[in-house]
């Protein structure tokens, strides 16, 4: 005779098994409810959408770059800076469309999908995801924008492209340097113009302690004012620093277009050198590099 | 970049957090400024397009052709010889007379008048014409009007202008030596007026190139017994204000007057009527001259006589059937052998300009008519390089070469002004 206790245990076991089967059925139903039926039409639609989005992204980049070089300088940076916005719109529209094609996007499903994606990204594409998120944050914080002159690490150049994962810098040496957005989390970013057309350019001059600083300063001011590149609406300043080997003069001025920075500096140096050659200017007798570490304190 | 940082001359490469809000405001204001500029630019283009469309619908060019070059040159010379309108010169003479009257009656009144015109205005010629017995009879009768510098175009060595100015003043003072017993505050001693060459011809944008202006700036205030009439173009004035703060010393400025529609019509119509053969009665209904919108014309040339001359010349046409195969020059003062037609004057379009072209044009705006060697010195480039750009611009019609040097073609002034302003250059208005 079966004891009531054993019977009870068997019934409990049976109930649990039935509950497990129900749970599996519910999971299958849930998966069925999450995924839509995959058909050839949907796959073709998705592929065409991807191609279209790629074409649009390329088109927006090319059109903006072309247009920004055609319009007057004052509008150039405005057009360039709009590129990430248009790219973002295209990517968001594409993602919404693709997800809509293959998933039932109810609130519950959305949570499940984003959770799954987050886990997948967390394991497989951690660095990529970090850069993408940093890129979105950088859109709002704007440590750099397309057209800005920035220094990141050892690289200084113009931001010519703002991608999903990183930016591209065009350096004076004509190199194209790709830098991930994730550097904004940890590295300092020096932005020379921050959205404006002008940025300060510092030109260094070195003279001996015995040199006539008043005359030299006057020549430096005139060299800056007479340069065809200079932005006359912004201040021009000459500052002086004392070094053990001589005096270090810094001419701070703004070119009308930051792209002219090397030409501007060269023009100032050339004009100043020609004028200084006619004056009894005494140049430092020591190698300035020897004293750079020792010298401090701008006057 | 916030002006505060710039003023201190220490624009930091890493923005402190505390400045974020200021930066945002600066960016937003910059955005609004750019949108405003863009809007102004678009409106200007649309306006110009509408004017052209309106003009085209009103005065059809169908069956018309441009003047043969021989006649074009002839008409240009007659236009150039056309004296300024009386009302224009009278207005200039009145401005000068008013300033001199104040100087003669008040010890503290400014002893200078800077007459400002555009880079395409011939301010020296306007002054010469206005300071005659016809327009300023009292001034010419009661005052000594002196022109101590014999040139109106920059001398070959612009670095010697300061010396020339010093010597010229010394010569004047030698001619009328000051007696130590004379009262320096005696208003009766104020009877000498010095008319200088245009200010844009008294400097060059190079190191040491504006020493003459600095000398002038300091001397004018020290020489209260002379009244100084100084013509200048507005671009040069804006530049000199930046580099040597001339306006702080020469603070009495007046713009050249502008011609309104009636003044323009009264000025040009008499010449137009004598240029060609009269139209037949059948043609009279399509006589272009009567159909020209003078108010539109006045808007286009902004009341500037030199621009008006250039635009009006470009609007002259011939009936295709009237165009001879070998046009002959008419005798002095005779009309052309065929009737002239006219389409509505319009501003010419600009060709595509490179950054290097902008610098050449800006230099010519700052210096007015300039020799090629001076242009190269101002730009800091070898003449051979400058010459390439100059040739391109001349072929496009933007520059014209005269005996005095290179200058901006007046017909393109308005468009070039907008072009340079939107490309971040210092112009007359944003100074």
C-alpha cells in the first residue's frame, strides 16, 4: 500500500514537471512573439535599407564637405559641424527600421532586446561600444567638432571626419590619424578654435638680453598687422619671458582662417626677420633648448 | 572663442569647466550671427536675381547687342569726363565749409575733416572739384587752400612718405613763419587749409609702411592753426584705425554724399541724349532710357557716382542691325552714328574666386589704386606670383589697369564687398 506521504511527493513531482513544460511553452511563445516571421521580402528590405543608408551616409559626408568648401568661410564650419547630426539621424532611422522588420517592438520586447544587445556588446564589442557612447556624449559636450583644430596625444590637426567610432585628424604633415571617441573619457583634448574660424597662433622669437626690446616688440606688432592672413578684428599681443640665455618673445595673433596657420606663422617670421635684419638685433648666444627647462615665468 | 580670453591674449587650449556656460552662449550667439549673415547673403542674391528678372522683363535685350569696343572706349571716356553733379559737389563743399566755420569760431573745435568714400570713389578728384570758386566761393576767397604734397598716387618709395610730409609742413611754416609774440589762441590766425592726398595713398601695409600716418596723426593735433582736409577710403580708414587708432586723433569724419534717383537721372540723362543718334518716332515707344528704373539703379550703385558710371556703361546696347562691321570713331563730341539702346543696369556676377584672389582684392580695397610692386610688397609675395592672380582677375573684369596702377572695377564693388565680408575680412562696416 502506498503511503499518503509518498503519494503526495509523486503528485508534487508531477505538478512541477507540468509547470516546467508550461514554462517552456511560454518561452517558445515569447520568442515567437518577439521575432517576426523572417521572409525573403524582409531580408531584401533590410539589405536594401542598409545599402540606402550607406549611400546616404556617404552622400551626406561628401555633399557637406563639398558644400562647405563652396560657401563663404563664415559658413564653412557650420556646415561641417552638422555632419554628425545628419549621420545620427540616418543611423537612428535605419536601426528603427531594421528592428521593426524583424522584431515585435512592444515595451516588454524592447527591454528584452536592449538587454540582450547590451550583454552581447559588453562581451564582444566592449571597446567599440565605449567609443560609440563616448561619440554620442561628445556630440553634446563638444570637446571637438568637425573643422576644429585639436591636439590629442601627440597629434595636432583638423578634425575632418566624425564617425560612429572615432574622428579623423588631418595633420600638417598630411597624415590622416584615426582616434577613437573613447579618448575623451581619459585623455586631455586641446581645442584651438572650438567652432570658430579663428584660433590663436603663437610665433616665438628669441633675442639676447642686450637687444632693444622696445624696437623689436614694435617690429613684431607691425609684422602681425601687415600680414595678409591676420584677423584684424581680434587682438594682437606680444608677451615677453625671461630665460637664462636671453629673452623669449611670443607674438600672439589670429589668422582669419585657422587653415592658414602655417602660412601665417611663416609670413610673420619672414616679415619680422627682414625688418630685424636692418636693426642691430642680438640673437641669443646659447642654444635656447639648453635653457628651456630652466626658464619660467612669462612677463 | 570668448573675447575675454582673447583680450587677455591667453586663449587656453583646455577649456575650464567654469567657462562651459560662457562657451555655450558664445556658440549660440555665433550661430545666430552666422544664420543672420547667411540670410542677408541669400536675401541679397534673391534681390539681385529679382531685380535682374524685373529688368529683363521690362527691357528686353532681344535684338540688341553690346557696343563695339571702339565705341565702348569712346563712351567710357565721355562718361569719365562727365563732371560730378552740382548738388553732389555743393554737398561736399558745404560739409567742409561747416567744419571750417566751427574751427574758425571755436578754439576747441576739431581742426580736421576726414572725408570718407568707398575704395572705388575718387575722393581726391571730388575734393579738387568741390574746393573751387563755383561750389565753395567763400572758402576759396577767404582762405589759403594749400596742397603741400604734389602727388595723389602713392610715391615709389612709400617708406619716405613720412619724410615728405615733414618737409612739406616745414616748407609751409617757412613760407609763413610764426612770430613768437603772436597769440597761439588767436582765431584770426586760422586761415590756412591743408588738403592732403587720399589717406590710402599715404601708407602701405608693410613694416614701417604707416609711419607717415602716425606722423600725421600726431601732427594734426599739434598744428591747430591749420585746418586739415583728409580724404580717405573707408577700408583704409578701418585698417588704420586698427593699427594706429587714427580715429582717436582725427575724430571728425563725414561720408561722401550719395546720389538719389533724381540726382542720378539729372546727371546721366543729358549725356545719354547726346551719345547716339535720336531714335525714330516708331522706336521711341521702346526707348530704353525712359524706361530705366532710376530708383533701382540708385539702389544698385548705392548712390556712388563711379559705380553709376560703370553700371550705366554696361547697360548700353545697339540694335543688332545697327552694328557696323567696321565702326569708326566719331569726331570729338559728335554723337555715335547710330541710336543707342539701354537695358536696365544690373550688377555683374562674380566668377569663382580662390583664397589668393581674396587677398589681392582686399589689398586693393585697402590701398585704392596701387602699383603692382606696391601690391606685392603689401601682400608679402613676389611680384611674379601676384602677377598671376592679377592677370586672372583682370581677365575676369574685376580689376582694371590705369596709368596710376591697378584698381577695383567699380561695377563689381558691391559684390566684392559682400564676398570679402562673408569670408571674414575686415571691411568698412564690420570694423
